[in-house]
C-alpha cells in the first residue's frame, strides 16, 4: 500500500491573502487540488490522507468530490504545528492500513512534483527504508547564527535543498514521531521528517527532485507556479514532450 500524506494546515500569513494559501485558485482550481491530483493520477498511489484546519475539513471534502479525487480516504484536523498535523494524518492512516505501508509525506502547497520523483521515493523506501526529495543547491549556502555575521560557508557541492515528498514505512515514521514527541522539547526545531530521523541518528537517503517543485509561500511563488503550468500546457498543446525536470510525466499517470 502506497499512501500520500498531505498536510495543508497553514494559515497563509506570509501570502497576505484573505484565505489560506492552499485554497488560492491557480488556473481555475485551488492549489491543494493541483497537489491532490498529482497523487490521484499516479498509478502507484493507492490512498491519500490530508490534514487541514478543522474549519476547512468539510470544504476540502467538497472540493475532492467536485474534482473527483477518489483516492482521498480521510481528512483530519491539523494540529498546533505542521508536524502535529502530519502525525494526526499518519495515525489515521495507521488505523486503516497495514503497518508496512509506504507513506509519502507531502506539502499541500507543493503542486508541481514530477511523477517520476514520486516513483523514485517509493523505490528508495523499498531499497533504503526512506527517501528524502532534494535538489543540489546552485547558490552558495551561508551559515549564520545571529543573522548578521557569516559563521561558515559549506562546500556548494555538498549542499542540497530539502523538498517533499519525504517517504517512509508507516510504522517506522510513526515510531520516530513518538520518540520525538516523548522528549522535553518535542517538535521544537523539527522542520520536517528528515530533521526528525536525523535527530534520532537514523540515516536519510536522498532522492533526486525536480526544479519546478516549488513551495508556494509568497505572492512571487504564485506567479512562478502560473508560469510553470503555462509552460506545461504549451508542451502538451504543441507536442514538445513532457520534461522530467519540471513537469508531470504522462507514462506513469493514470488516464
């Protein structure tokens, strides 16, 4: 069983919009639906679980019905933090599926992950026990503890930008969450699942991501997403082919 865990509980404060950013419409449909459809149309994904703000649960279910997201198994209330929201969705999935199911944890506002990246995540879990989507950094990364003085500059060739999905066996990632939740500091500084497992001393295995896999956070990101979608539509309309780097790969998709 391969399960997508979509967390979309953000309030969209940095976007400055009147509604949470995951519900902003791009090319005629909400960003969250664009994300759902990535997994809906992928042959290897069996189910989708989503965590959203409690007030939006009914709305998300209605959207799923409207856009025929038939793989959506449940929508649960999000928690205080992103990791709490993910944990809630994981526990719901645990109650309904085998413990050795593969879960792909994905951000609801990353609506442009390539289909082959989803497949590579599943393959990585089967081979290594987990898969962390990432891309090599093109820019120089600087480390600064106070935000004013540069403390160190890692070698660029050794730096990668963490993305999503981040993928695991269901029972193993829940166990990792439980261990972190039992500590005095809990989810403090736990920005993603990779941080959780590395904090516990576990190895994390990189999966090559695609450059178009942006996280829609600011108004500038909305413009970028629109451009990416337009580029994809032009490729399809004029028979130029679908790129592996920023598009949806049709051969792995369901009709």
